[in-house]
């Protein structure tokens, strides 16, 4: 966004591709680097809102309320906090948690997280209710314009699909990231998604597609499909839309059962499992993303990634040494 925050939107027509997890992880990593971050939940499911602590159904005012002109920015914009020890986000919509948050803020046990424009299921009516609005496509952009100078990054999560909220997000954004599992159904929809991005690009010439980020990579077949995407799908898309120059991120994110555990705990992967291999992968992806957009935060992200890799390798070497030592002791006893 001109003279302000860089706006990134995460999109895929298929659900279950770790899009929201990637949004939350990206926002938290940038926040930890010292960037001023606003997260925008443009998905009526409200999972991003929940991931930052808030129960969407308990909120009277949301992003959609702003879009419909039924709330002020002050009523909608939320601060988020997580507990320094448990790494769990507080839910200020719950009376007991709000009181605990107030105590923990005084005791410096509550840590500020990214800011949030939340959403909930009321936004599911957008397809019909926004239709009569003559400028429906620019509503999110108009909301973000006065906020842009207050943040370094604005991160938008979208719903699986190509409806009005997603189109609004493209028209407000500088960059698009496409998280996708390397399987046929999620990647088949990328061509359709790129068509919608191309339509948005006609009105928003600043829009740039940063690439496909493969997530939940687990099987050898996943790696073979990643190759097929690069060899067949990308050339087709780039032939149709030469300006897009679509590529895949060099970094990819492996599958882990911890995605579900962290979500259920209402924490953030980077906070809950800071030294985990998946967290390190995410830091590598972030460094790559920031290099692509020429961000001044790139060096900080790269340094963090390199430091974590060094520590991880040292820990793995230490564990391997202990394993060998136990094996040697066992052999001597036999």
C-alpha cells in the first residue's frame, strides 16, 4: 500500500491447506522481529480471529460491520495478548479471561501480539449483501488506507473460494501468497485462482504474486507432485498471464500433528514450539518472502533462521552422541 504498510493476502480456493496457520505464523514471526503488524480476518469462518484469542461469535462488531458501514474502526480494531509462560492467547470476550488478562498486564505476564480486525459468520452474507453497494470491490482497501501508516505489514486471511471478500482482499493487497498442499485437488484450483488474481490485477496494478508455498509435505508422492506443478501447471499459467511470473517458494513446510495441537491450545506454532523443525522451516520461508519483497526486515529474519538452524543442528548432534553412548554401554554389558 502506497506510503504505508505492505499488504499481503493469503489465498487458495481449497480449504485445509494450512492457509490460516501460515497467516498466523507469518504475522507472529514479523511481530517478533519488531514489525508493526495488523492481521485482517476476511474469512467468515473466523479461524484467524479465534487463533488470536477472540471468540468470533461473541463479537458485536467485525470487519464485515465496517464494510457495511455499521461500526467504527475504534469499535472493531482489537489488541491481542498471549501469556508469557503458557504462550496461549487470551480471549477478552470471556469475562474471566478478560479479568485475568487485566491482572497479567499489570504483572507483565501478558505480552502484546499483532493487532486484529476480526470476523465471524455474519460475513457469510457478503455475497448477497454487498452486491447493491456500488463500490463493493474497494471496501477493504478503503478501511485499510487510514491504517497503513500505523503498520509495517497488514496480513489478510481469506476464505476458501473466490467470493467478494477474497476479491476485496486482492484489490487492497500488494502481494499474494498461495499456500497449497502438493496434491491434485488443491493444486488444480490454482489456475482458477490465478484467473481471479489476474482480473483483480487489471484494477490493482501493484498486485504481485509471490508464489506457491507448499505445506503439509509428507510423502514421496508429494515431492513428485511439487515437480509436476513446476513442470506443467506453472508454465501454463505463465503463458496465460505472462506478467504474473508465478513460481514456487524454495522453502516448503512439512506435515506435523502439532498443527492441530497448537490450534486446539489457541497458541501459535512459533511461540509454542520455537525450536521445532517446522518453526525453522517457517522462518526460512519468511526470510525468502522478505527477500522477494525487498523488506528491511529481511536481514533480521535471515539471522533468526540461521541461528535456529545452528542451534537445531547442535541439538541433533548432542542427541545422536547420547544415543551412540547408550549403544556403546549396552554393547559392553552384553
